C-alpha cells in the first residue's frame, strides 16, 4: 500500500493505492477514504482530458471507466503511483510526500519520474 499526499489550494488531499484499488481522502478526515466514483468531477476538466465526451450525457461514468481501465492495465503500485502523481499534477495538485507499506514518510521532490521505493 502506498499513500501519497498532495497540496491542492490549501487542502491536503490523500491518495491511497492498494493493489489496483485507489481511494481518495482529505487530511481533515484521515479515517475516511472514498473510491473515485464518489469524487466530484469538473465537466470541463473531464472534457479537457477526453474531448469526445463533450456532448455525452454519461460523461462522468465513462471517464471513471476509462480511468479504471488504465489502472487495471498497470502492473505495480509504483507504476500506478507515478501515473496518479503525473495525472493530478495536470490539475494543480502538488505532490508532497508518500508512505509505502507503513514505512517512514518521504518527501517528493519535483521529480515525477522518481522511482518511489
């Protein structure tokens, strides 16, 4: 299991990767993590990523399915972590730290290609 902390505006957002499962939470509510389906999505952000969904009424559901398919095609938690960091960075999320398997928290420098070992 890998937990990554991001700074978004003034909030600390957490992403927990466990196998192929990704849950998101907020540092204020550390005990509560929600799957991607329960997150709020900006339609303009989704359209930026998937322009073909602009006029589709099911845009959110399709975007979630595409996200899950991409994650399921990845082999390791490290690969998923790198993808999450790079993907969220496009939307203004700044990666701060990560914790792997309960070990010490390590700071993330601005190197999104770092091997998180």
